[in-house]
C-alpha cells in the first residue's frame, strides 16, 4: 500500500505487504527508487536489525523521496545492542533509537541521497 504526503518534495509512505519480511520490504522499496545505489546500505542495516531482533515482534514502514529514504522499526522486548546502533549511525546520515510509550522501542534509519554535482572545466 502506498499513500502520498504533500510537502516541498513528494514523499511516499510504504507499508509491508502481507507476510513480507523486513529485508524483502526494504529491497522492494529501494528497487522503486530512481537513485538506488546510495540506499543499498539500508538493506544491510535491515539485516543487522533483523538479526538483533531475532523473533521479537516488530512493525516496520518506510518513507522515500528523491532526497532520502527512512526506515522505521517499532519493536517490543529488550533493546538492540547499543554498539549495533552506533554502527548503523556510522553508515547512514541519521539513526535515532529511543523507547516508545508502549514499553517498546523505535529505530529510525535515514539515508540521504547526495545531489548530483556538475563541474565545469
């Protein structure tokens, strides 16, 4: 399911399809983007997140525009190892990990798409 939010740049909000795991979901979203290469790291970080969460219940969604992609994961249970969150932060433009109001956690991973630079000779 795709819905649209109006802002300065159109941003799509993605939800997983029925029985779609996080890795397949992220791979599908990346495949739909015009500039896929800078976003591929999110696929790897989704795998790390899945291994950290093991069989804990989680919900995930994503937003994407021509400028960035953001993956949001809500989960319950114990927190993801802080060192793994630091690693994620070292490979993306922004990672936010905090407790939510329902005795769970929210992980947000954002990857910006760098603008294309043209130089004159």
